[in-house]
C-alpha cells in the first residue's frame, strides 16, 4: 500500500513538472504586457476567482500587496451583492477561471466594463467568454489534472498560483523592490524587526555590569552573574578598558591559568567590538554573527558606553 501511495505522489509530481514546463514555454508578450499594465495603474490590482481559483487568488492578492503592488481580493459571488464597491474606475482586475465560463465571473463582466477596469484573464480556454472580454488573456492550460479522475483542480491550480507569483516577482524587479521595502510591509515579522529597528530600541541600559580593572576575577564573576549578560565591563562608561565574558573565563580555565589572584584588567579583552545606538538591528546581527559573539557594547558618538545589546538570548 505504501508503494502505491508513493507511485501516486510521483505521478502528481510528474504532472506538475509537465504543467510548469508548459507554462514556462507559453510565456510571451502577453505576460510582459500584463506586468506593465499592473505596474502603471494608479489604482489597485483586484484579484477575483471562484472556488479553488478563489483560494489561490487570495494568496496571489496577498503576495502582490506585500511586495509593493496595492492589491485586494474580490469574491465574485459577493461582488454582485455589493462588494463591487471595492472596485474603482481604472483598477486592473485579474479574473481567474480554468474554464473561462464561471457563471459568477461572467455576470460581473458588464459591471467591470462600465467601471472601465482593465481586465487580465487567467484561463485555459482562449475562446472562452472571459478570455474574449479581457484585454489580456494568459494561458494556464494543462495537458491533464494530476487528479486520477482528471477532474479536481490540481495542475491548473498550480499554474494559476505560479503565474500569479511570477507577476509579483516581475513587478518587484520593475519597481526595484528591496528588503527594506519588504520589511516596511511586514513590521511585525522578524525581517521587519531587523530592518526597521534601531540598536537603541533593543539595547539594555540599566544596571550595566561594570567592575574596576583592579577587581578580582571572583568579584567580576559575581558581577557577571548578577548582570545576567554573560559578561563584565571593565572600567567606566566614559573609559572602557575592556570586557570579560564567560567564554573568556572558560578558555582561561581550560588553558590552566591561575585566576585565584588575577586582576580583571590582566585577563580582560581590550577594545571590545561595539556599535552605535542609531545603527540598525540587521547591521548588529551581521556583526555579531561574523564575530561569533553573544553581545555588543553600544557606544555613542563620544565613545561613552550607553548600553549592551544581546540578541541571541
């Protein structure tokens, strides 16, 4: 039974590969024209599809919106009962239907024409009503569905999704959309935090673990434990003489160093790596990863220690 399941899965993968190849080979001037149309619209890109096409359309609308193309999803059945108010004159509308004859979408066409929207159709039927009414028709046709009955939308859904993502990626290239732009639309995600957050927003400023250079290593260890940063700062905020980390202590012990009577100033690392409070978090992370350290000393433009940044807690 297990081998039958694997055979069925491999059959689906083969069908998907063939569908993707056909889609790739079919790309042409229509695709480029669709990208330019979406790029130059002053309004929104409205994605509209029914059933499985609608589910895929929601994802495409979300991808477009998060990558710099204002976009929304319009359910065709809800559109004819009031949601058509979401559409504005001059919007670009992506209509998605494998057959090109989905009733709910066909009923929308006259209203979309009255609004002077520009229509791009995703369909497998170039002679369908939807394709004929569209300004641009993009081919999502497949030789067969991966479903054993050749009925359930599988390969056709894949082609719809991939073609939508291809439009989004092409638009990103045209717009010069960069990581910082992506972060601006994802402020709650990890990337947003890295690219939009400053070091000063994350650094610790209270009760920094300072010890005098003449302190014993035992005193430094006590301060380190209380500070819960895995380090001790040697000197003062205005004059930092060095830093002693728990990693430094481990390496000294392994080397057989006698720490019983040692002064902190004798074993601390001089000139620790630092960063400015106005630096971005992505710069701080890159610096820490490159140096393989857990914390960064934060110094202002007067070289005064104003905080400690700990990312990898």
